[in-house]
């Protein structure tokens, strides 16, 4: 599952959530510290783990 990085506009805390793509598309994200829904998604690194070996 991908990890998404967010920054809260209220308390300025950054946090990371691991969500499925479907959950990310339909879920309203809230800050775990202050519970505000005023969050911005940040650009982060991406990596994938696959079961195939090359």
C-alpha cells in the first residue's frame, strides 16, 4: 500500500498515512494531532515492492 505525506494547516504538523489507493480517493484526511481536516498532501518519495524477481 502506498504511503501519503500530509501537512496540517492548523497545527503545522507533518504526518504520513498508509492507505490503499481507493481509501485515499474517497477518505477525508484528518490530522492525528489536532483532528483538523485542513491538510495539504505533500510530495514525497515513492517506492514499490513487487512479488516478481528480475
